[in-house]
C-alpha cells in the first residue's frame, strides 16, 4: 500500500473507531508541522487531539483555525482596544494586521470604529479546549524506512506531543524495536475479513508496544542539522513548546485530514475506508449515533485496486485513466456529518447597533 493510501485509511479509522483502548473522540488531522526551532523541520503524518474541558466553547466560536497572533494579542472580550496597541513590539505590523483581518473574518474578533481608528475585542475568551496531543508516524513498509529513526528520535527528544506512535503494516521484529526509541509506541495495522460487497476488509490495529508519555512540560532537544561526527541542536523551553502545541491543536481543528480531492476518472469509485461503496444511510457519525462506525468516502481506484492520490497519480498519464466527472462530494460536509466539528457554528458575535459596518 502507498503511504498516502495508508495515511487516509488510518485517519478514517481513527476518526470513526478511535485509538486503541481509548473511548475518546479525537480531532484527527494530517501533515502538520511538528518542530519548534526549525519550522518545517519535522512534519507529523497524523495528529490526534483529545478534546479538553472547554471543547464545546471552542466548537461554538468558529470552524476555522484561529491565528496564533490573534490568540496572543492583548485583546480580551471586555473593553475594545486599538488594534495596533494590542500586539507586542516584536510582532511585525503586517503579521499583526493579517491576524486582525483574519480574526474578524472568522468572527473571533469584532470591531468598532472610533475617530477613524479600528478597535477590536474578542467575541469570547479563548477556551482551554484541548487535552493530550498524539503524533503518529506512518511507515507501512519497514523495509524502506528512509529517515524514520531520525524522525522518531526527534519526537522523543523534543517532547512536543504527549505520545508518539509508529504505525506500520510490516511484521515488527525485535530488531525493529531496538532501532526505535523506547518511548515510541508501535502499532501493526492489518485488515480484517472482507465484508460482502466491499473491496477490502476493515482496518485492525494491534498494539505491539505502548507509547511512553513524553515530557511536554520540560525543555526539549530539537535536532537541527546532522553533521559528520556531531549534530546541531536547539534547546526548546517549555513555553515555546506550549505555544507550538496550541498552534498544532488549532491547525488540526481547522484543517482536519480531508485535504484531498477525487480524480476526474471513471475508474475512481468513492468508498468507505477504501472498501465498500459509500452510503447516505449511515447516520451522522457523532458520538452516540448508531452510524458512528461509518466514515468518509475515500478516492478508491478500481484499476489500481487501492486508494489513490489524485494530485500525483491520476490523469492521462495513467494507463487506467478514463475521463469522467469528479464525484460531487463535499468533504467539509462529510466532516460536519461524522464528527463533533461544526462547519457553521452559531458563533459568539455580539450584534451591536452600527457595528457590522466596521467589521
């Protein structure tokens, strides 16, 4: 299986069934930055964010990612402040302006105009909405590990996520485990028996090794560059890790994992979990719903016999390509139907007389 197909199917499984031995309904996302000192130096394949005590308050605010600068700005839900004075001196004016515009656009800020100046306030205090964060590295074939060992050592030494896990389809040997940092959990992902009318069996996860909780509240060590004989590192203080964790949680909330498209090809047949045709009669997939086991349709190619990446694998260059209409599937609607996330929350904007004309 390709890593892309493995990733999508595992995301769908985690969202609909949950992580092994947990009853939590996580926010599941994929391909998020997992570094601090060197942004982009580590990309987490899958991130699971556990809802915290104020999750419902976050749901009511906005479906979008709230800009980090807007959260950190000296702007509360009380008295409005002139927007330029709400940001620290080291915040670039263009970054501050962009954060204000975006916060207004998504209804996290509301604005008033006084003597030609824009004043802003939060529509509600930013809630403590997330709990633990779990990072999952996907490597279906351990025979081609690439930079796997270095990536997992970064996760273990940096301690940015609460737990880190390796997910694979390969048989995991003692030699594999010895090369993987002992803090990293290991899952073996396989398929159960195929049900009637489906193209593949449902995913099953065997926990080979439980992850060890990482020290997210302590300084972390982030490798920057590997040189012959030594490695350049950065010591990352807990407060920087905390800000990055919040950015990860916010990005996961706004982005989710459905960042793919369906090919405009007759060979593509949307399926659930890469097996079995999708159906509308599955319930909305939210906690307590009888249809919560069903998940979002995925781009399954009948010619290749697996889930495909339309951006890199599909088109006239593919021998199995047959031009056709792209399936009309709204992935945001699918997320809204099947998870606690809300596409159009009620929001908290206070409708004041004459305010909207300045928003």
